[in-house]
C-alpha cells in the first residue's frame, strides 16, 4: 500500500476510544462521527459543502521499525515522547504529500467522495501520479472530513474516559479559526482531530500508534534466532485549501446504462521502458463491479490484474463515481458536446496539477489530469458518455528528451504497441461494458491511440 494510502487508512480506522458506540450509519462507508453522534445521519451536509467542493490537505507520515515509542503532541504540534517530552524525529521510512478530497455527489442522506493522494518529491517539489480511492458516507459527517456545525455546537467540552473535548483557537498560516478539538490518548494510541466550528470542516488530524506488531523471527548468519518486535507510526494532516469547483457536467443526469450494468471490463497493457533497454510489457485486465448505487452515484470495487508470468493476484480498490466526479465512469453526451479544447476544468496551485480538455475529435473527448511528472487521460465516447479508455504516463526520474526519443525508437523496433513520449511510461486500460449494455455504449475500437476494445458477452 502506498504511503499516502497508509495515512488515509489510519484516518479512517481509528475511533475515539473514550466515546460510547451508539449506532452505525446505513451507508457503504460509515464515518466514526456517525457512530458516536448519530444525529449527523439526519443533519444533511454543512452549508460550506457542495457538489464540486475540493479539500486539499498536506500530510506527513513516518514509521520507526523495531522500536516502540509512546508519543503525544506538544503545544506547538510537534511529536514528543510521553513523559520526557523529547522531540521525536527518528523515522526509518515515511513520506509527505497532498490528499485531495472531492465531493462528487451530495444529498440529504449521503456524500460521495473521491480521494486522490499525491506523494511529494522533496528534492524538486513535484508530485507523482495519484493513487485514488472512493467512498460513500453520511452527508453530515462524510468519513469525518467534516461534521455539521450544528452538531459541533451541541457537543460539550468534557472528558469522556480517554477522550478530551475542548474548544480553542487554531491557526493555519495567517488564518485563525474558532475550533473544537477531540483528543484521545490510550496506552498505544494518540489521536487529535480539530474542526472549524463555523464550517464544520476538519482542520487537522494527527495519529500515533505504538507497539502491537506481531514479532518477526529470523536467523542471522550464526543461526541464532533473533526477534524484532514493535514499531512506532505517526502521521499528521493539515487543511491547506478549500475550493468550490464548478464541474461543467455536475448538474446533468447520468446516462441510463449507468444504472443497468453488472460489470465492466477494461483490457490493456502496462509498459515500462528504461533508456537503453528493450521495453517490458505485461497485459492488464481490470473489472469494475458495482456494489451499491444511488441517485447520481455508484460505489463499487475495481479489481486490476497484471499478467507478468506469476500467479495472478488481483489488486482491489474501493471505487466511487458520481455526476460531479472528474475522471469518473461517465460524462453525459450533452455535457461532452459543450466542452472546448484546452478548457480548464480545475487547477490546484498546491499540487501544481490541473484537469483540462486535452483532446476532441469526431467520436471522443479526453479529459487530462496533468502534473510536471505525469499525465492521465480519461477518454469518453461522445455518443454514450462512457469512459472508453484511460492512459497513465509517469515520467522517470533523471530522464531527458534525448533518452525519451531513444526509448521510443527502441519500443518501435521491438514491436511494442506502446509508445513512450517525453520520457513517460504508458499504461492503457481500454474496454467496454457487458450485461446488455454493449449496444448502449456502441462498443467498437477507438481509432489510432487505443488497441481493439474487448466486449464481454
């Protein structure tokens, strides 16, 4: 699992241990808040949250393997060892990056979110292509990224077992917030969450977990058995930006086939090309299976298998797509017809990435996410609105244009179907739907850029 995915998992799985478990929310991905404050289930979303709202967080995480250290935050927000208050900065692995949360759907009951995690390269301040995951949670407290301010207003300052609740001013950059803080401390865990009382949006999250790792036994060169026990994990996440993005197709109804299909299959190739070496290519098969649907959204599982000669092991990812998603499963044909070449859908000054209309021809429209080291193209069929193909390109560190041209020629000489442009390695996942929707999607090979489409009967 990628570093930023570890951070996200930590955010979602740890609950305030001191509060009383009342009831779980009836949504695919219930928030911790809804379990302990069930009134958010019927509160609806905060006024500050809309379809298209984008939250950008800066996150850090670190892991100290083989050592258990119990941590807490000091007044300055620095991790220190409990008791001694010595600053803790002894990571053996970790990373920093941005987590971008986008609201793709919102109604009285549910909020549908896409979360893109961008790992930051500290040497040149660039981000890699994102890892993505999707969720559907309560509108009033979606995965704890926000809590309706009316709910926060009625929460008292008090200590409940291991959780302390207090109001305090909180400063990020030049802005001062009126905030509420939830701090939970147990023997092995410390967690702090801070929310803006005015908007309900989460401002800060910090987590430390120590110990509890299963012992690993191994033999050294002298055949003596040694034991490695424990580790120390810490992470922080700070709100950096809130923006309401006007997604051009967010008000359009989804195509009818979105509510009908049982499975979509995409076939393609992943190619890795290093300068001076023949390209390495493997077949990729991807299946998207719906698990639940609602008015304007779909939640499912994306299963990707790479055929690299080893026993296939599918990589499964939680997937969500909605009427306000950028790079989702569909864009309605009427909305596609209104897009203009090079139109900017959204840009983010922190990640230095943007979504633009990258290409338009007679049959297809491409929405491209671009960064300084990557490009992702989402290509849509104009007639059906369905996602026909996705192309990932990731620049390799240290490459220059000359290396890219040489690698490109090598790929063509070796008979590879994938091209490398400007030092990027490409992955194509191309396909159509099954289960009676083939006619609706007019399943046929796109021209030029993509291989033949594989339709399932």
